[in-house]
């Protein structure tokens, strides 16, 4: 479990750095606009931006660290730890400006840390790792797919923070699916070899969920509200991953009053901490005029 935690924290740091770079590139690509029409041709413009390409490379490194973490631990352990990427976002923002984090930033960091501490220290709060049930994983995907379609469609009819939130939820669901599929694919590679993995469906589903999640993430960033996008993505990912871990990996949810109470309290602390951190002045630096952002 220790290796899983270490690599999950490394992944969170890399994802935070990638998000900062890609947010700046996305806002510059839409010239500061937040309407649906501004996202037309967004990906084509982003792939020519060296800042975005750097963020893409950092993101890939983050997925590599996440894959190693998922090899050593379950999605119910790894994905909640990725909430710490917002803490890293605040730290990176403070280093870049030379200013100390604000009091609310510190309070948010304490809340996130306390939430994770409760989750990891109370026996039974995290379901133990079990064997994956592929039929249940497919069923979870069939449930999530129409939700993503409906929310992404609704996002096109909105603007600003609402649009960023809806797209952030969609991206979070895709990244939760990516975590589950990473676990299946790496198990295939290690247990059955490259040839067997190449003819099995999880690897292709992994590529699809990851690509869709990254596209939705860029559109959420381009919508103009980094706090809304980051809050939605950061909380949807671990919650969906936890539910899938309990449903599709043949594990049992908390069965004692203490474990259920700890889980509920942890969710409250994490949600409150993420809400505070996502509204940090450091996390929201991308709201500056996109023409003034450094390249």
C-alpha cells in the first residue's frame, strides 16, 4: 500500500502541473471567451501550442505514475489521493508568485489532509481490493455513457461556471473509467503478455476514455472558470472510482457504523477542502487576460 500511496501522490503533483499549463493554453486559444462557439476548433489550435504540448507530456507522466499506483493498490485507494492535486496547485502557484498561501488555502489543505487521514486510518472505510468483474465493469460503463452524453449536451447550452462544471463532471467520469481500465490493462500485460492484451477490449476502451476525458477537460478549461472545472473533476473522479471499486471489483462497502461514519465525514472534509482550494487566488490565476499569459 505504501508504494501505491507514493506513486498516487507523484501522479497528483504531475496532474496539477499539467492542469496549470493546459488551462493557460486553453484560455489563450479561445481568446478569453467562454461561450460554446469559442471551443470550435479548440483541439486543433491547442496541438500547435508548445505550452499545451508541455502540459500533455506532463499529463502522460502523471498517467504513468497513476498506472504504477493502481498496480500496487485499488482504485478506492489511489483515486481519493488524487484530490491532493489541488493542494499541489496551490503550492505551485505560491512558488511562482513568491507569495504565501492565503488563510483559506491553508484551511482547505488541512481539510483535505484530514479527510484523507480519516479515510485511510479507520478500518473498513476503504473497501479491500477484490477481483474485477468484467460484466459489472461493462454495466458501469453503460450507465456512465448516457450520463456523459446528457451532461456534455447540456453544457453546450450553458456558459461560464455552469458549463465548466458540467464538462468537469464528464471529464471526471471519464478519468474514473480510465483508472479502472488502467488496472485491467496492466493486469493483462503482466499476467497474459502483450499479444493477449492487444486482442482484449480493455486497452482500447482505455485509449477511448482517456482521449475523451482529455478533450472534455480542455473544453472545461476553455469555458473560463478554473475553480468550477477543477472542483467538478477533482470530486467526481474519486467518488465515481470508489463506487466502481465497490460495485465492479466484488468488494463490500463499509459494513460497520464506525466505517460508514468515517467515510461520510471524510467525504464532507474532502468536498469542503476542494471547494476552498479551487477558489484560491493561486488556483484561479488563469483568469488573467489570456494575452498577458506567459508562453
